[in-house]
C-alpha cells in the first residue's frame, strides 16, 4: 500500500486559500486570541488574565449568582468553569457557598479581596478597551457587538 494519498483525496490549494481568506470561524478565533493577549498583557501586573477578569466581573452582582447562571453567561460548560474558579478561590477572590434556599445549588460570592482587585482592574480594562475600540472604524465596535450577538442568537 502506498503512503501517498490518492489524487481524489487531496484538497486543492485554491480551496485552502479560499478557506484562509473567508472562514469566519478562523477570523473570529484569530481576533479572539489577539484580544485575549492584549487584555492579558494589560491585566498581568494585577495578577489577572482576561478570562479571570471576565469571571470576576460576572460575579459582581447584588445577589451572588449560581454556578449554572455564570456558566451560561460565559458560554462555558460547568466543568470548565469549575476548573477556572479553583485558582480564584485559592487566592481568596471568590467563595463557593451553598444556596440558602436550595442547598444542592452553589452560589459564587465575590470576596472583599476579589472586589478590591476588580476595582483596581476596571480602569486597566477601560483603557485597554478604549484603545482597541479606537482601532475599529467609526461605529465598528457597536456593529461588531451586534453581529456577534446575532450569531449567539440574542440579536441584542
């Protein structure tokens, strides 16, 4: 048996170029990685990643949210969310507490230390976000948000 792939199983180079130049998934992945790197670099002096910032921000509510509601907001499965919570809990930024009404459910509580770190991180996020939005054409950030929400099925 030959180690060469038969010609009928080869994807033409033109197709490779077409996908490279048109694939929305590829463009979204590349942009997401670039954005995450920019925010990671900006938040690094505070000891946070962009994902941790988003997670802490999602807990900044009057009533501590449930694990399930945060997982839905961040479009994460519960297992991944739980893994991402562990370092924040270890660092004393959050606490997992049983729900007072349903002891099976757990609520995610932003600790005083977590609130203080989030307070210091918001100006860093704001400046970084402003710089990135400035790179987009006028109205581009609002259009991008709307288009991404449409893809999520929320059309907001």
